[in-house]
């Protein structure tokens, strides 16, 4: 009944234009000084959704000044933890109240199927509640006695104004994953959301405004990476930058941040392997492989874009993959039955389809589902298999970031480990085998920050999230965010006896 009602509401609203979006600086919604705006397009129709105020250096400077004043002079950084957590919990409650609107806006803006965005609000609210609990229970220091002369102890202090640069895929959940620990630990925030998906970032500003956080604690500057983003990264009063996005941009951010020696956390690209041995539970491995690349329109950093199949099961597995690909429901993202929606914008559509053409040139057999004729105005790429691929091909080495799976055959454990590691990325990996000793051996040998054995990509907020090699630097999640990134440890040495002090010059 709920699905039917939601589908009916969505059918009415899917072509409705949204209000134009302003900056959120120092507790107020304001236009940029230049008055410039940029257009936000629908992935479903490529029609205009709304216009967005275009921020640049002036807006970043104002937002940073507001965040610095709020931290240095305002109550946020000095507030009792229990009082600050009341705000954090209030934000979570307001997200729950706006869950239906948030899932609609996320699908409208990104093309993600609404059946997949419905749980985003719940996950986002839990990000705030989780870090409320984490700060109150885990953000404690250490204490050591030294020869009955000293007590040495540590405390953790917030950094100050931090810059958060967030991606356009699953933007609301991923944005709150940064905002929640940053605010909970007492920092002030300047958020630069992806220009391709501004709707839920603006909704978050409305929610935080309603929660009545002190002015300047949370700010949003909408704009482009080359202007607003670069200014934020280089700003001397910004103490840290957390970025999620593609690897080339991450590298540029690190270089840009070097002059001011600010902390950086990078969650970057991936080309994650899913390895299926011939003793695996093939049906479950098939479910995981299909979900792992074709959910979220294939626009996910941990997607298993390389699937390695043991030669003994390759033919039967590929046959089953082809059947699944043909049956994946491509449709309107607002339809609860839709499993695969349109890509974020026309430029990304052209990038992904360009890689499919490269696959043909490299000798792959390309097998695809079919996009219905009535959807051709949208940025639809059907579920795609690149068969007979080899690991040295461009399509197996570079991140495509779409619903495209490269299928590669292997014979031995040593061979597939070498294949899995022969790539510049190292974010995630998946191993399917009923030999648990082999599962552990392979998982420990694959160069990736996160491995799953006989499981799909199931997350636990308590554990670290991040990658190796070109997939990033640092970790998000759990106590890693609050103790290793958003705070600085400070050591206090207290003399409790009259220890010897050298008497120079006496």
C-alpha cells in the first residue's frame, strides 16, 4: 500500500521543477555576490530541475570567516558534549521526519531508483546518532604514570573550520557521513557539495537551520571544483579537507593543500575485484556480483567492476549473468519497480558509453540489456557485460563508474591474486569460496582496504572505510573519524613530585 501511494505521489511530482537554491552562510540563505547561477538538470529527462547560486572565492571566504568566528568566539567548540549532542540528535530526528522528501529529491537529482534511495535517510540519520554515541563513549584519552613523578594524559581537541567536499553518487548519505563526525567532535563546517546533485545538500541546510545550530557552525557553498573547491582547499583558515571523489581530483587536492599543511582524508576511485572459485556457492555469488555492479546504477566506488571466474564455472556463470542482465528492470527512477535508472548527466553517459566502445575495440564481446524507447531522452546505459576480457585491457584497468562488468577467466589462486592486484586501485574486494582457509589467504593477499568473504558489500559503521594505493589516504567511519581525523590529540604532562631539574648556570 505504501509503495503504491509513493508511486502515485512520485508520478505526479517527477516533472515538477524545484525551487532555486541559494548558498547557506552564517545561518542564512543568501545569493552569491556575483548573482551567477548554474543549471541543475534531470538525469531522467535532461530537463531543467532548477537553478543554483554559483559560489566562488568570495562565498568561500565568507563561509570560512563565519566558521572561524563560530569556532573561536561562539559556543560550539567549547560547549559541553552533552549539550552539543542534543543538536546532533535533533538533526537525526529531523532527517527521519523528512525521509520521504529526501528519498524523492535524491532520486530526482541523481537518477538513483527510489527503491534504493528510500533507506538513505535512515542511514543518514543513523550517521548522526552513531557519532553522538561514539563521541560520548569513545572520545576519551589515555593516562600513564611515570615513576610516581608524572601523570601523562591525552585529550582530543576539535580542529576548527573543516572543509568537506562530497560526491554526486548517493550524495545525502555520503555527505552526512562527513558532516556528522565533524560537527559531533566540535568542529565547524564548510561543505562544498557536488554541483551535479545539490538538492539534498540544500535540504540538509534546511534541516540544520531548523535544528537551530549556532550561526556559522554549518555552511554550504555551491559551486565548481576549479573555483569554489580549490579556494576552500587552499584557504589558510581551513584546518582539514575531507574529500570523496575520483583519484585525479584527489591528487590535485592534496597538492593544493600542501602549502597550508592541512590534514587531508581521501576516499577515491576503485576497480574492485570479485573472485569466484569453483567451489563457491554459485547462486549466492551470482546474486552478489549482479547487485554489486548494477545497483546504484553502477555509480559506486566499491562496485565489483572486475569479476574473475574460475574456468570450471565460467560458462555456466556467464550464462546466468546474461539472463540476469536481460531481466534487470530499467525504468523511471520514481517507479518502485525500477532497478536501474539513468546516469547522473550527459557527460558521464558519454564517458561510460565511450568505454563500452573501447571494449569492443579491445576484443570484448559486449552483452547488454535494452533501454526502452520511451526512456531514450534520459542518460540510460543498460546493464552491460564485457565478456572475454583480460586484465591488461583499458576497460579492466580504468574506473568506468557505471553499470558495466568486465568478466575475466582465471585458473589458479596465485594467478587470480596477481590479476586482482595488477591495477592502480585498491579500495575493495570480494572472495567467494567454501574453502575458508583459501578465503582468508586470498582476502589477506588482495591489495585493498576492505575485503568481503562470501558476502556482498555490507557496511558496519564501527569499522574503517577506505582504500590503498590510488583509492585513497586515511579512513572514515568508527573511531577513526573522530580520533584520527576530526580531532588532534594533545598530551598533558603533570608533575606530581619534585623530579630532578638540571640547574644550568647556577
